[in-house]
C-alpha cells in the first residue's frame, strides 16, 4: 500500500517529549472502535479524545490539530496498549500501512504478549455461582489503564460472571461512569468479555473501602525520601537528592552534607526520587575543593545491588507482631486486600502492619522485608538504627546510677502543691520554722527516698502552723478555734506515735 507519510529514522525532540508525557500520565480506555480506534480520557480530566491508528494516525486533541505530529495520546496507544518499545521504528512514524498495523496487532514486535484473545474457560465456584478469580501474574495489565497490576499494586476487582480477569477498582469506576450506570442495582459490563461484571452497588462499596488502603505517605512528593535520616545533619526525611554510602550499611547523606565532604573515605550512590534506582558515583567525582563536579554514573547493570544489600534484620521482622483477622473486622469488607499479592483478607489469616500503616498478609510482608528495606508501595525505609530507636521500637537503655535521683526530682516537681490556697487568720504568734526530721531507716537498711521525708516535713509544718494559729488570741473566739481544730483533723492528720499537744485539746 502506498505510504502517505515519509519514513522517520530518528526521534525528534517533540516526539520524545510526548513519549515522556505519555509514560507519566494515567490514561483510561473508555471505548474501542475496532482494533485501532480508542476513546481515551486522562486521569483528573473530563474531556475525552478519540485516537485512530492508520495511514496517518489521528487524534482529536488540540496538540495534534496544531502540530500534526504524534501527540501523547497516540504515543500512549503505541507504547502502552500495543506494548511497543519507545525506541521502536513504528513509534516514530506519523502513520503505518496495513501490513505494519497487522504485525503490531499480532504482537510481533512487542517484548511480551498482551492478554490472550481467547482466555480459558473460567471455573465456577460452588458457593454463589460466581466465577473464580484468576491469579494475578507478573505480566498482567489492567485492560482500562494498561498499567501492570503488580507494578502499581492498586486494589483490584474481577469479572464475577464472565472471564474472571482482574481490573483496577478505580479504573472500573471510571468505566462504569462512562456507561452512565448510576442505578446501584444495574449490572456493570466487563470491558474484556462484555459479560456481566458485578452489580454497581458492589463496585461502589469496593471503591469506598479501597480508598482507606491509600495512606498519606503515598501522596507525599517523590523527592521526599521517607524514613531516611541524614547521618550528617540528622534531617529526616531527606529532601531532594539522597546519597547512600555503598560500603556502610544504613548510611545516608543529604545533598548539603555530601557537598561538605562528609564521609569522604567511601564511594556513594544517589537518587533524586525515592521510586528511582540508585546510580553509583565514581570516587573521583568527589573533589576536595569547590562544589561537586559532574556526576559520572557507572553502568546500571549492578545498580540494584546497592538496594538489595540492605534488608530488614530478621529480629526486626519478628518484632512486627501479626494480628489475626477476626469476625467483624474491617479487613473483611469488599475492596480490602493485601496489595502485595492483590488477594482479599480472609477470616483467621495473620496480618502485619508496617510503620507506614500499610497492611499485608504476614507471609507476604515477611517475604518482602527479608529481601528489601522499604515498603513496596510508598518506598518508605522500614529499618534504620537511628530512626528505629528514636521511634521507640527498640528497648530503651537501662537507667544509670543518676537516673533514679532525676526521676524522683521530676516526680517532686509534679507533686509540689503551692500554698496560695491557704488563708490563715491573723495571729500574734510567729510561725515556727519547719522541723527537719531524720531519715528513718527502711526494712532493708537503706534510708527512705528524699521524696517521702520532704513530704512528711511539709505536712508537719502545716499542722504546727494551724496549731499555733489556734493557740494565739484571735477575733473569732471559740468558733475560730473549733474551725481550726476541725481543719487540723481533716486536712493535716497527726503523725503516728506523736502525742497530742495540750493546747490543742479541748
């Protein structure tokens, strides 16, 4: 067939930019027009765009109308939907002929095959007649957003009355909204097999319950390295570029401390975002004078070895105690699931809570933490000797010899009662000074703590003050003396073993 556009051999800067935008944008397929026509919608946007692959490709977006070049929507269909490598020659062309489109539909040039067109017959369960959910495999993708299910690890649902395939719950909500399924009793159609997927009421419950699985840490900016403490300035978390010593375990620096040549004896690796891989720096890149020179990354073949070298110690993993899922637990609601295996929680299963508030099956969490030191969802560092002790996860150090005196002094400050509430009448007799009492030996031969001695002295001084007031002449006469004696009996009890004063008796 005659080609209407010229053949490109190199990618232009504009197409390269649009490819980056396509890979960083979440786009949903709302409708398909044959094998090469798609109605798309971006996440957070209300406008829809129609993309048709052919000779040439077309899109209804404003960028394509103005530039007449590959926009991010066309690039997204080629890279995400048909799984072509972004540097493949078909991703650079303004259009493709029928033979090339047929090759693309058959997946000849894709590194992995897409979903099977004719899936095996689903197995029916005996309980409610629904189809059994398929196991989520490593190469499974969501048919609506075309993202890897095990890559994003978002909560999934599955087609209960048709094919049994898994779909993101959030994507299924977008699909149902496009179908104008507002009635809760209406059955939503499956985007793959077009059979009954599940009732709209069940989908709405799943959307509501799955929203609680998203934590605050997942919404933090990617340049905040959660759980990472700078060993130089003690800033936590490190923001911006994060540097990690390749030799020492759990040793990180922020960019300012790295430029101040802290820890210069070892090479470092760095990353700008917590979801990125570590990039090693050659030791010669760090200069002893001036600012940091140009970074010269080494080959990326063994970059992940830096991350794999740090694992959560086994004793720390065991300290994260599991919790059993009991009857009435919120984890049993539809939409609640382990985001490592993407399976629902069941009654009697063991669940572990990570410090970032994510919940996983105990077996899934242990297997992950023994291989990685970060949460699989928000990439927050789980174990660091400094932050772990500061957060109270480790046992506090034993108290030294002076800690007892310090704690007693702190307790006395809390128990001190100011005398502003005492209102003593005028008295001609001066108040006697407090009588110091010797410390009484305890049963074990040691003296009592200073707290008890000072408390007894304070009580005895108050008692003597009240008795002196009643002994002297006062304008109140007998009534004042009686009230003073009553206050003495109620508020200041007589110390044991001490005889009553003759003046205080009737």
